[in-house]
C-alpha cells in the first residue's frame, strides 16, 4: 500500500489552542491536526464616529470605537477516512456554540486569550485522502486580547496590616497610600477590593484626574468590591457570604476610571481604618492585536 509522507513545520514559534466552556482544550497540533492559516488576530475594525453641522465642510470627529472581532482558523485533519470523520465529530463537539463562549489562546513568547463564540464550521475534502480541512469562523464580541495573568497591587491608607493575596498568579505592588502602575497594554478597567474596617474610602487615578469615593463604613470582615468595566460597573459589599448593592453610597462626582496605557499614579485615602484594612487593585493587561 502506498503511504503519503506528511511534513510538519519545525520553525513555528506560536501555538493556537481553543478552550471550550467546559474547560476542554483543543490544541491545533500534529499528529492529528495541523494549523494551515489564521486571521482576525490583528487590530480590529474601527467605527469612526463623526457629526456634521449644516453647511460644515467635512465632519467633526467625536470618537473611535473598536468593533467586534472575527477570527478564522483553518486546519488540516489527518488520519484514515474513518479517523478523519471521527475527528470531525470531535471538532463539532468542542467548538459547539451551544456550550457557551470559549477561549481562543495564542501563545508565542507570551500568552494571550480572547473570549469567542463559534459562528460556523465548514469541512472540505482534500485532494489527498490522508487529510481533510476544517475552517472555523469565530466571533469575539469583546475585541481585546488579554494576558491571562491577573495583576494585583496593594495599598494601605495608614498603618493597617496586610495579608498575601488569595489567588495566583499575581504581581505584587508596593505597600502604601500611593503607587505607580505601569499598564503595558491598551486602556483596561480595574476591580478594587477594599477590606474593612475602613471609613469613606477614595481611590484616585492622578494621571487621569478621576476618583471613586464611597461614603460608607466598611466593617471588619466585610469587603467592598468595585468594578469599572463597561457594562459591568458596580459597587457591592460582601458581608456574611451575601452581596449587597452599595451603588447608593458611591459619591455622585465619582468616575469609574480605567488604567490608561503607560504609567498611572494611584492614591488611596480613608477617613479612618482598622488593623486589617487594605485596598487591592486588580486588572489584566489587554491588547488590540497580537
């Protein structure tokens, strides 16, 4: 029987893996699969928003917003005819959009992740009987790639104690009322965890001149959690295992700031605080393309 020799590229310095909502990983790697091509990983399309007044020459720029991203994966499926058919079933199961959003992972020197949903899967037969070809079209409603390692910075208002973070991997920051955060990616939202006992906390981004102030006493054992992400802006108090809406305690002049690219000077102040009080700022570096 005549066999077909398959040559795999040895110089490829990147890897692409899909992780479905159940946590199943699907690396597009030999010997069963081979990545042929991919697209939609670069800068996404931009919606340039403009307005035009009567008799105005041209238009006035208002803002620019990134649109959703449409990554495409093309890969070969190797094996006998029966094996190819069975592996097609695996591809359909792993990429099934009814399972929920998955993660597209791109690894080279660093690792980047993108939340995606499958739009379509198309299979074609190769001219060679040794493999078939799959083309998977994905949709990323949020177009930003993320470094999956969450960064965590810690501040205390006065002389309060501090404890080690509860999750890993993390990046430790200095202890104090002010610190510099270097955001190596695009603008990114933050989550702020404030541990009591503390009174009337204010967390300010001096670089953007924006601050969040909460007029409230957070008791020892309680946690005030602030999220500044678009569509997820919130202030909650975790007390006794229950989440309580604390938005009413946020000062009306507050702005739910994000970290801009580059250095951000942050400050944290309180009217008073207890021994276990501290402020933790958590965020992910995110990127417009990889």
